[in-house]
C-alpha cells in the first residue's frame, strides 16, 4: 500500500510539468539506457537452460513502471534465471540506499520486453528514485512535505518514530508454526527508501489518503492532484493483448489484475473492469491494492465507499479476512428499492 502513495507523488510532478510518464526511464535514470532483455533458451546439446540477451524492442517508459509492464520482476515469486539473479544480488536488502538499489537493478536483464507482460515488480521502487532525481530531494522528505504533512497523516512514514514504537502492531502467530512471522525492523530509519513497500501507517492516516483520492485529489484543507489525473490513475492502463506472468495468473482470484478476474491495472493500483467475474462485490471502477504483510484497501467511487484492513499476517493467510471485510461492508449498504 506504499505504491499508491509513491505513484501519487510522481503524478504530482507530472502535473507540474517536471515528469513525463511517456518518456523512457533512461531519460531520468541513464543507467537503464543499455539494459537488455533476458530470454531463457535450452541448449540442445547440453540440455542446460541459459540466458540469451536481446535488445529492448522499445525503451521501458515511466508509465510501464507505474503499471508493472516494464519487464522488471521482484525475484521472490519465481524460479527463472532472472528471478534467481535478483535473489543472488539481494535486491530486497534494506541496508542498501535507493541509488545503490537502482544501479544494481539496471545491471540485471529484464524478464520481458517492455509493454508486453504484466508482472508485479520492483518498478515502483524505481519510480521512487525518479522522484528524487526530478525533485532534487530524498523520497521520504518529498512524501512528507508534499503528501503526508498536508493531509495530516502524522503517523505515516518510512519508519516508526520513538514515541510511537509502542503502537507498532505485532504479526499474528502463524498457526502452522506457532511462531510470529519475521517482519522488517521499522523502528530504525532505513537506508533504502522503498517506494514499493517501505512505509508504515495507521488505518486513520491511510483513510485520509484514500479520501483524497475518492474526492478527486483533494480534501477540504488541501489539493494534491487534479480530478482528471486521479481518473487516469484509476483507469485500466493495460493494453489489449497484454501477457501475464505466471505469478499474475496464479494470484488469488480476487486480487489478480487479469480479464479472467474482471480486473486490470491502472497507475499505482489494480482496477475493477467488470462486475461479474470477481468473487468479491464491488462496482466497476473500484480500485485497490494489498500489501505483502496483510494490509489492504479499496476505493469504490460509485458507492463513495472506502475499505481499509490493517492486519499483520503473511499475504497467503489474509484472504479470509480480506474477503469477509468486503462482504460485510457491502451487505451493510442500504438500497432504495422503490
């Protein structure tokens, strides 16, 4: 749920004319200029699979980063050679700086040609670095000065300050092991300002952010985005004929941003595109996303409804809670039946 905040920050720079989402990523991060695409091919003589590098058919764009079609991956959700390369480079190391992470990432091959496959990835972390380069300030400072402080999100940031450490939620005990899952230490300021998943917040704070989006980019006190910009972000940005990674095809049915699930992906979050294919209620145009540590939110503009669930369990265990909350919320709505 950090990703929508990071993407909102980027779209603020777009509105100011400082960032072009149609531009190549290399326009802002030159280290990506020569990044190639890795294609796995089996050697007929040895039977071994090797990685063959090919040039990009077209450069990855900032829009590709926002909608996860840049060809990047996470490294955690597959066993292909590129996924293994991500793990070998310890791409999720919280001890690295954001510039260091981007440099390491730029030296790894892309898993797909830009624009051809949707795969959940470290793309939003790259957006975080672009924000720093374009704005000239660190990501955490930009987010604080331009988003969380204006919205009154006093408990939101990239780590928990000393006075609030006692409020930090502990993960639920895993019934399979009897132990609490290991969580990232968010009591210390990290070197890596992860725009893809590095923030902490409260339900009340995130509600302020979600209300800003629901009301077209503004609250009574402040405006962050223009209404057309929010509409663009909440529209399906995936082109016809887009491919989907194995991870996307096997995601929980209510989360997958695929036509089969009646969903797509906008700029920063997934979007409901059809009313009858998903197992959960929700209007067409509902947008949402879910965090790896169990948090989830959705915004239904038609019903003027926001749902937020803050729970600390592994993603695979969140489905019963997430689905129950969605049904409980919608069954409480009253319809005019005249």
